[in-house]
C-alpha cells in the first residue's frame, strides 16, 4: 500500500467527529454551539459531563492510535528510521483530521486526545507517563486545558532526559518539542482565562446535564 493512501486513510480516521456525533445522537445538541465551540474532549467534559467526556477522549485517542498502526502496511522495516517517520506522519494526519474533520464541515477539536493516542501507539511508556501527568493535574485542578498544557510540556522533557535511549530518532525528538510549543500556542486563550481566574473547570465525579 502506498504512503499516500495510508496518509489519506489516517486523515479519514482522524476525521471521525466523536464529540459531534455523541452530542447530537445522545444529547440532541451540537457541541460546537456550546461552551468553547470546540468538538473535542475538553468541551465534551464541560458540556456533556464526565461520562461522555471520557468516551469522547478515549475514542479520539484511538483514532490516532489506529492511524499510526497503519504503518505496518508499508514496506519499511519496523525498526528503521523511515518507519518511525511514517508513524509520525500518519499520527499527524489523524490529528489534522481531528482538527479539520471532513465529516463535520472541517470544524473539530484541538487534537490533544488524538496526540496522546498517537504517542501511545509510537511510544507506550512515554504515553502512559503523560497520561498520568494529565490525570494528576486534572484531579488537582479540574482544568482540562491546564492538564493538557502541563502534559505537553512534560513530553519533550521525558523524551530528552528520561527516555532518551529509547527514542533515538531525531524526528521523534523534534516532534516532541514541536508538540509542546503547538499545544501552548493553541491554548493561548485558555492560558489567558487561567491567568484571569475565569477558566471553566470540568465536573468530575458527578453527572451533568448538557447545557441548552
């Protein structure tokens, strides 16, 4: 299977608008018309509640996870640098699909959960560490945005200083650094709200009716 076809398939997988479908089919609303207007896990937690938020987050992670695994259909040796590079590009294609989904008028989320799924597929130990960082911050602060930012900053730190011997490819290190910058950049509005003390918290451990 050619690389171009794999990339298209990865994008289409990422384009599955989990939050939009869950909000419409189960709650009768379009999540993009509520809260932050993003069709991602953060807004799902805020608008639909914890149960729906967890479902959306898990599905968004799995989209990129499966997209990365499409690399097994390439002709590259599994331990080679081109294979790892292909994994990164497939994962990014899925993340782009999540942000600009063809199935939902190109209006998606910010891609944080999909990024986690991508990392989980390429480097499970690092991903599990990041999930633990994310969950710890979420339990302490109940801010999904802050938890995402802290976890993204932890990503290159883990790659460069803790798991360096297991992630020798330069492209993967550059990807980790770029991810941290991009997540912080895409969350600049959230950072402003956090600094001003008016960022919304998620309703952990309690049911919440979707806003009308």
